[in-house]
């Protein structure tokens, strides 16, 4: 899966730290009006005038959060930006800048970092964010990547995890569960490849799931869509750890309970097929899979007509009083308390 188009291997020490930073950032331009000074001085200078500034940071470590055996470096760079941009979007803010810090062992040649940076720059272009700073240093082992995203919003637009009321509707964008199953497919293929490297897998039946895992997208579009519909979300979070735990976050922060309807949870048809193939329960994956980077939010019931029928949104349930608990209402109409099972719990075969 990793293209080997570049046979050249230039060792990192050939450039030195300053040479490397200069090399990686040589063609970076800025376009946000709030960026007064980007890369090239001791600090970036930003000017948000009377807007509020939202900041979010994220750290990913090779072997813990990603596996370079099936995650090409270009995709890793792209995804690392998306994950951070998603958190800014989850505040109902607009991402504007990122900083990028990388630590790598000398097993990576300059060409590998070029590939990583290609992915980072591509994502920055797609999401319209300026790369305004960062650092590159060496690590004893493997790769560590930290990105900080900065965004802006009018004070009244910013949406927190807290803020929902007990009669609000619970909505999710897109579909959930696909990224997790994409990872399951990739892990299976990795094992097949280790047994027989000549085996060329047909990944077509899994293309959507794999893309959701390797090249997820943040829902930067949702803020403008809601604005145009004149809907102000009352609480919001992005789906990084799994629908179930994100619902629990909204409930805990808002001091509420919720009812989630199993039959309403949006899943892609490909997910249904592949869950059958793997003999895994679809709802379990949809609830606990994670890494979907969709937005989960609440709106006032009075706004329902404004979002009804919009293909971006699915009403999956509603908030309740805290005393009612946080429950999944199954297709058989029984209530099961939702649990915050993250990625690891699921992969341990619970
Ligand atoms: Mg988040």
C-alpha cells in the first residue's frame, strides 16, 4: 500500500534541524486574514479582532495511535490535521491555523518526512488553515506527532458540551462505525500479507470503510449549514471515541440523561455487509467504534422542522432528565444503559 516512488534516502542528519525545518516548510504560504506572521520568526502573530479564539491540541504516537504498516505517511499527516480540525468544528468554530511538531528516530529518511508533510499540507489546503509554526526534533524510537489547531468564532456561536436541555433532540451527522471496521479489515489484510506477501487483496468491497479509517474528513461544513438553517446547536461534540461515549459526555456535561434509538443510528450499507462477514454486531460497532469525526449535537425541538429531511443530519434520540439515565432503546423496544466503551475495550473482544 505504501508507494515506493522515491528510492532516494537522505538521512536526517544530512540536513540538520534548521535545514530540515527550512526544507519541510519551504513552500508554505498563509491565506487567513488573522495570520499576521506565520513561520519564520520566534513566534507566529495572529489577530482575531473581536472574535473568540478556540485552541485544541492532540498527540499521536507510532505503535499506540497508528501503525505505519498500513497507514501511509501521507495519510497519517492528513489524518493528524483532520483530527484536530474536527475538535475546532466541534466547538462550532472555524479552524484557521495549525502548528505541527514532529519527533522522529533516524530510521526515517528526509523523504519520509516529505511524504508526511505532503499529507499535512494537503489537509491544510483542503480545510483552509495556515501552518504557522511547529518544531522538528529527534526521538529515540519511532514517530511522535503533535498538532495544535486554532480556530475563531463569534462568542454567541460557540457551542459547548454543556448547554443541552431535557427536551432537546440528539442529532448526528453522516454515519458511524465505518472507520472502526476499516481498521479491522486493514489488520486482517496485514496478517494475510505477513503469511503470504504475494497475496494481492481485493479491497474494493471495503473501500468506504478503509477510506473512513485512513482518510477521515472533519465536518467543517456543518457550522455554515446550521447557520443557513438558522439553527443554533445547544451542545456539541465530535465523534472521536465512539457515539456511546460522546453521548455520555454531552449528558454528563449538561446534567441530563438521554434516549438513543437503535433503529435510528445511521450506518453505511457497506458496514452492514462487512459486519456480517466478520460476524460482529452492527450496533456494537456503531456505538463504540470511534474515529468517525462526525459531529454529535443537540437542538431545540422547535428547530426540528428546519433540519428535517436534510441528508447531513439524523435525529437519533432525545435528551431526558438526568434521573431517567442514558439508555439505548433497542429495536425490540427494551432499554439498555449506554456504557462508555472506547476503542480498546472493543478491540479486546468485549
Ligand atoms: Mg473532541
